[in-house]
C-alpha cells in the first residue's frame, strides 16, 4: 500500500514574483475623450498609438528625454495641415521625426491650450473627420519579402 506524501512547499519569497509595473498612460484624458467610440491602443516606439477602426489616429508621447516632442501626435497628411492649423493654432511638426515636413503633426504638451486642443481632436475623430487618421500599410511577411527578391 502506497503512503500518501504531502508536498511541503518551500517558503516563497515575494521577490520571486515581483510584477513589472506598467507605466502610467500618457494623457489619459485623451482616451476618456474617445469614450464614445471603440478604439484600441498599442505600444509604439515607447509611446501609445491609438487606433479607431482600421486607422491610426493619434500617438500619445510623454517621455522625459526629448521633451520638445511630447504631446498628442495627429496622424494626418500634408494636404490637411493648413485646415488643421485653423483648428489648432499651436499645432506644429514633430522634432523627433526630423526637420522636414511630415504628415504627422503634434499638439505640444507645453502649449497653453494643450488639453482643449487634444479634446477638440477627439471630437473631430468621433465625428469621423477625414483629416485625422491614416490607414497603416500592411506589413509584408518574411516569406513575401523573400519571394519578391
């Protein structure tokens, strides 16, 4: 007859189960401003990308390094810069993306109207404004890249 043995667990040190703390969401009020729609967020280059339907609409950046690029990045095209600048006088190009003009523009976090402008951008996104949002190009898989080479 087999004797039942009890497994005596060794004492557990809490340090063995330490959980990596997540960074606080940058500009959480922006996500609250998008509460009327279904959106998803994904990490992107240490920032937080926000997608509505199939389009990337915003990137939220709040990093201690390169403070001049912190704020809400708007996914747009060069064609829409002038009309968006009427809506957002503090909007500017993103220093982290280089000195040239890019489709991306930002609402800088150090602007006096930052929160107002960011929430206005949320209103435009909720209204389906075509000036904000880009459909990302599909990534080609490794096999497709090999076939084309």
